[in-house]
């Protein structure tokens, strides 16, 4: 290993001598480089190789390149690049090749090599790296696209890019992203040729026998790519994405017309088609004389939106489905959210949206999340009765949905309905008990605000019977807190005693009672010990913080410090696993005053 490292260091001597001779580095800096590089080379030739050693080597060499670049600019010296930079670049490429051969699956390592080549190496080197990478990772479409873009942008080779896309499609024949980027590449190539032809015509240059292919200039190749893609991937959303790409270019009117005809002829059973066709009506030209006034512009916008709605209505005649109604509602909602100073336009938009909400609901095709929006709009417009009715209708449509019942309960509480108790019972009977915690919290909150204490206590006791541990534990904590706030210390102790053996229990249940005891004018240490001992029965095998809190309590003004050693011995005995080490560490810090 030492011989190999020594030979590699000797190979660097000519470039280091050049760096010193031309004044880019001092003798002292050259010695530092040799020392650092020797250490890095030894790491690269160990029996057990480490990827971080390779990346550290590469980064150090790149840092030297960057420093040389800055110093060249500083002293205005631009010669001897072949003797100085080229050996360093060649060496970095060699290290990257060794690393990628060793860790073939590390895509990030390959991409780092590509990034280096783009900045420092030749364009042909980038192609070689991509070729090696794709031979190992042909299953990653993003890498094929990256390689093709590099050929197009860095090497200016549309032929190579096209070849890569065609190879990518052999591996990924139904990949939408590959087709989209291939389609975009052909249009970019077409645009580039059209610009070249225009510039040559302006310069009136004689091209001899050379001619620009009219098929390429008219985007015929892109049309071929589109037809192949549309045959393989029969989705309206995908076809629309290609139409959006084509619309970026100003010479694709015929191609856009072809895609539109295909969309209207073959994808009328897809809601995306109708959504796209409807929104196109917003871009239709308006009457010029009307656009001079605010009301005229508002009237023109309203007419366009009406035309959009007509397309949606036509779509509903063809496909009366939930996705179709969802597209229609999303459009109406988006238009309502747009700001306007014309009240009449705003009212028309709201009326239109409410009408579509009603019809979708009547067809039982309204998505659950739209009920909340509908109810909110009705409340804001003052139609409280309608809001309550629709919130209730949502629970009938989605009878097991926690969100639907929460909405209904919130609206009913806001409107102070008289049958709230029955409504809560209905909600709890329909919703999965595992999701019922939110409902119990809402009921307790409402009962505390609107009912007598004995009725609220009844609600708590019913909640404690839940078979779901999360509900039972949360309600115990809340019940204890409520008992203290309504009945004082005696009621809190009574509640605690009645629940302390009713598992499951949470740590917060005990700490709440401990805090209640401490709030008294004359807290009793025996009571505090009882609470801690009962808590440790439940959590003493893993909760090291609880033991420490108990010790701190004994060290306080009410406690007896001589008890701490016993508690410490018990903690070491009862705690399990890593919690023992944590306890010992924290107890040591406590003893030292931290």
C-alpha cells in the first residue's frame, strides 16, 4: 500500500512544481498539500474502504481547483492549464469511477460525479458517466430524463437526446413523465431550428443544398410522439398535460387542434376533459367596448363564467358522477373566492355555488369535505336554519364520519339547539368508538357551559365506561380537574379515590392530584407520598422522572431527606432497561445541584 501511495504522490510532483513556479501557491502551501493528500491516499487504499473517505478526497481536490481558479483571476494568469488543472480533473474522475464501481447503488454518488463533470470536465465525459449510470440504473425514469436533457442542453445534440428517450421508453413504456419530457424536447428542437432558419433568412445567407426539413419545422415529430403516447396511456389528464406543453410554443396551433379533437372525441367519459373544456371558456375574447367600465368588465366575466357552467352542465348530462360534480364545485368555489368590488357579481357567484351544492347533494354525489364549506357559507349569509339542516344531512350521508358529526355538533352548539343531548348520543352510537374522544370532549365542554353540575358529572361517568383506553384516561384527567374547579379539594380527593383503581390510568391523572394537594394552604406530605406511591405502582418500572420527582419532594420543605436513600434503592431495583442508567445520571446531577 505504501508503494502505491508513494507512486501517486510522485505523479503529482510536476503539477505542484508548476503551481509553485508560476506563483499560484507557495512552497509552504505545496508541502501542506502533499501532507494532506498523503493522508487521504492512504485511506483510499485500506482493505476496508469507506465511502466518506472517497468523498472527502474528491472535495479536497475540488477545493484546490476552486482556489487555483480564484488565484488565477487575482494575478491574471491563464496559462499552463493542461499541466495544472487537467491532471487534477483526471484524478477526480478516476476517484469517482472507483467509488461508483464500489457503491453502484448510490445514485447520489453518480449525480455528484455528473455535477462535477458539468462544471469542470468535458462534455463527452458527462455522456460517459450517464452511460455507465444508466447501465446500472435503467429502472429509474428520472435518470433517463436527466441524461437526455444533458445531451440536449450541454452537448446541443437533439439526436442523442432522442435516442436516450427512445431507450427509456423501452424500459418504461407507460411512464407519463418520460413521454412528457420527450414531447417537450421535440418541440424545443423544432423551436430552435425555426429560430435558426429565421436568422439565416434575415442574413440572406446562401445555404447551398442544405434544407430545413418542413416536417420537423411544422412539429410533425412532436405529433408522432403525441400519437404514440396517447395510444399507450389512455388518460385525459395525461393528454391535457401534453396540450399544456404544446401551448407554450407559438407554432403548435395545428398540433393543439389535433390534441383537442382527440380529447373531445375519445375522453368524454372523463371529468378532467369537461373540467378542462369548461375552463377554456374563460379565455374566450370579450366585447371590447364593455371592458372600459367596471360594470362592463364584471358583466363580461359573468358571461364567461356562465359559458363555463354550460359546459359543466353538458358534462353532467354525459357523466353524472361524484368527480364531475367535484370539478364543477371546485370551479364555482374558486370563482367565489376571487375578489371583486361589484356586489352583483359576488351575489351571482354565491347563488350559483349554492345551487350546485344543492343539486349535488340531491344526487347523493357531494363529497364530505364540501358539506363543511356549504354550511360555512350558509352561516355567513345568515341562513342558520339551512346550515343546521345541511349539517344534519351530512351525518345522514356519512353516518360513520367523525368529521361530519363534529360539524353537525359545532353548528348545533353555535345555534344553541335544544336537543343537544340526543344529538351527542346519536353521534356516539354511529362513530367508531376508537374515534370518539373528540365527541366526548365536545360533550363535556358543552355540558360544563350549559348544564347543571350533576348532569355534567353524569356525562363524565358515562365517558369513563368507554372501552377505548385513550377516552377513559383523558376523561379521568378532565373529571378530576373539573371536580376540583367545581367542588374544591374535598371533591377532588373523593374523585381521585374513586378512580385510582379504575385502570387504565395516565401519569397526568396522578400529577394533577399532586398539584391540587400542593395548592392547599397546608398540604399534607403523607397524602403526597400516597399519590406518588400509587403512581409508582403503575409507572415505576420505566418512568425515571417520577422517581426523581418523588425524591425532590422529600428534599423539599415538607419532606424528610433521610427517605431519599430508600427511594433511590427502590428505584434502582424497580426500573428496567435504559431507564436505570437515565435515573442514575439524573440523580447524580441532582446531587451536584443541577
